[in-house]
C-alpha cells in the first residue's frame, strides 16, 4: 500500500473526498514540541478555496481535531492523529457518472485497480480533498524545522501563460497571501485572476506552476543514491493530485546551457562557502548544499469541467457525451501553494531527523 511517506518522520494519509473525514497520522514527531491546534488550523485555513481565484463552491469548515499525540499543547512522542470532518459533500452528481469515467481523471485507472469497490464519490482517494491532511502534517514539520531556522515559502509562479516576474529577495508568506491567487507579483496576479474568471465562464479550467523556496537548509541532507533529496521531494510532490512535472534550480533549461554557464562557482561569504549562482537549486549529488532549495511543481488543469467531452460507458461500451456537474476548482494552483509548502516541510523534516539535526526530545 502506498499511503505513507517518510523514514523517521512517517506521514500516513487517510480518508476520502466524500467519506466521513480526511486526515493524517504523523509518527516520529519528537516529544516536547510546543504546538497548538490554532497553529495547525492556520495552515489548513490557507488551503481553503477563494471564489475570486476560481475556487470550488464546496465550503468545508475544515476544523482540525487532534485525536492523539499532543497533550497540553506539547507533542508527547506518540503518533499524532489529526482529522477534519467532511460536512459539505454532495455525491449526487457522481452517482450519475459512476459508469462514465471523466477524461483526465483517475476514474478509469481506479476502476482497473479496485473494480466496482472503488469510492467514486468526488474522486475518493484521488481527490485534492485529501491534501488537507498533508497540510496538517506539514504544520508539525514546519514547526520542527523552525527550531533550526529553516523557512519554507511557496508562491504561484504561473497560471496558464501568465508568469510572475522574478520574485523579490525578501519574498514572504505575508506578501504572497495578500493575493487570492498566492502570487507576490501584483500585476501578474491581476492577470491571473482575469484568466481564471475567463476559463470559469467557459466552463473550463486552467493549470499553472507553484515555486517553493527553502532557506537556511543545512548542507548534507539526503541519502544517495536512491533516497536523494530531490528524489524524495519529487515523490512527495507527485503525491499531490494534478502534479504533472517537477524541476529543481534551472530545471529543464539546463539542457540548453553549457557547463560554463550552468556550473555554480564557489566563493566565501562571512567565512562560509557559498555559490555565486544557484542553478543546482540548492541540491548537488542528491544532497542539500547549503544554498536555498528551489523547486517548481507544474499542475495540470482540473479534470472535472462543465464543457461537454467524449467518454465511454463502461457497462455498454458505447460512446457518450459527458458534462461534469458538481463543485470543482477552475484553477487549483492557488490552493496548491500551502500543500507544496507542507510536502517540502515533511520531506526536509524526515531528512533532518535522519541526520540527527532534530533530536528525539525537544528541550
């Protein structure tokens, strides 16, 4: 089964889009970490949809409940179980299309794997709804990483063909969160909102790119050759529904560069070895090199759209036209920003525990 990730900081996801709840179990959190439910809730609230950014009409309260592992605002060292109840699910639209797989969705592959027993309501385990649990786990990981001064910030880099300008060196979550599309470039953000509203009127959807940066990451995190840092980060990113591509540093543009252009030259700054550029994205040889980690995650357009599309009735084998009803995001990118941050934190926390940078008891 593939519902867990991590070696020392193990995150297990559970729940379905239209089931009773979605949640997560975090096993391996050190004892003594001060963390309140309000801190976890604040992260989950950032994932909620905003109508101005093409968010779904489904309005879940997403009130976090902690069932175990935290006592009097402090982790006990036991597994931390957290969940949010599903209170605004409407499965009627899915009952109408149970035999007609949605183009671009996991309906058909889920049917191949689980047969008639798959939970078709809202996409079941293949819905972006399950990422609420990812964000809960990320809140714990982020708090642990902060003890070592590690900071993680993600932002919307691109929606459709609209791309934000170079992010300022002082980019903060505050200026990212000022925009409903989570873009720090105000001019680009306005154009992104315009585009999302346009595709919404067309009963369509649009994709985009989230960029994440991790600062003050110590060098040497990663376990070559099969548990590389970028490999585990990529695995975590691809667990987010709708992810279609991941790149680090210069990414695919490196293919068109010469070695003399791509190589990050070394220098000394304040008695510390640094590189003058960061084409490697903070990772060399599968390990962090001390420079900021930079990754970009590409998300495809939401598969469930109102436009009429061709599919097949699995019972009759006949071609049918399908127009998906229900409530869906016209663009998931803004809501993916806190999820990408969370998964980055989960992976970095796991490696920090493996390296002994984070102890088993927080004092």
